[in-house]
C-alpha cells in the first residue's frame, strides 16, 4: 500500500510516544490487528481527503471539452471570416474590371471608335485609356455617328422581298 511502510510505521510509533513506548516508560506493544486498524484508519482519512478527486477529474474533462468546442467554434468563425473576406475581394476585383470595361466603351464611343475595338483598348485608368484610344484612332478611321446610307423600310424587309425565299433568291440572282 505505502511505498515506504517502514517510514510510516516509524512515524506511527513516534506519534505514540516513540519506539512504541508510552511517555510513562512502560512499553506498549501492538498486535497485528491493532496495527492494521491504525493503518486502515489513516488510509481512510487520506481517502476522505481525495474523495472528490473523481468528481474534479470529470469536471475538468467537461471543461476541456467546452474549451475545445469553443476553440473549434472560434476556428469556424475565423474560417468563415476569411471566406467572406476573400469573396468580398473577388467581388471588388470583378466590379473594378466591369467599371474599366464600361469606361473603355464610353471613351471609345466619345472618340468615334467602333464598340468592337473597346476590348482592344489598354489601360487601367482614364488617362492611359485615352492615350491608347488616341493611338488607335491613328490606325482606325473614326466611325461617323448614325452610320451611312438610308435605313431600311419599316418591318426590316426590302420592297422586293416577297417572303418566299426561293423567289427572292432567284430575283436577286437575275437583278445583279
């Protein structure tokens, strides 16, 4: 039971008057049953000191579980925050690209360049886009507003179209 039972017995004897003798000088000897009883009493007192040890141990385990749950909840919140932050950054980048594209289209239209060339214009700000448009204008003639020629008649059909594809194609062939 005790690691150092010899030390324990020596202390026990000293507590009882030293070397098993009462202070009066007449020596009292203990029987094995009495020693067992004394040892059992002392063990019982020690066990009573630590009787709530198992309860404390269980309480600590519960506390550790709660701490780990809180940590995992905190980790989840951090992960959600990072995910939302990344999503916001992506949305800002997409918005910036759209704003630049719209600016290029507007500046090309103002300069009289066809809208098909707006994607070919380089630049990230208004000044650099305008410089690139000026260089592009030297290579491509400007488109006049409104286009050329007369608009088609109402309905989008030519006067000679009948609605029959074969007749219209034969007529177009011979009217060259």
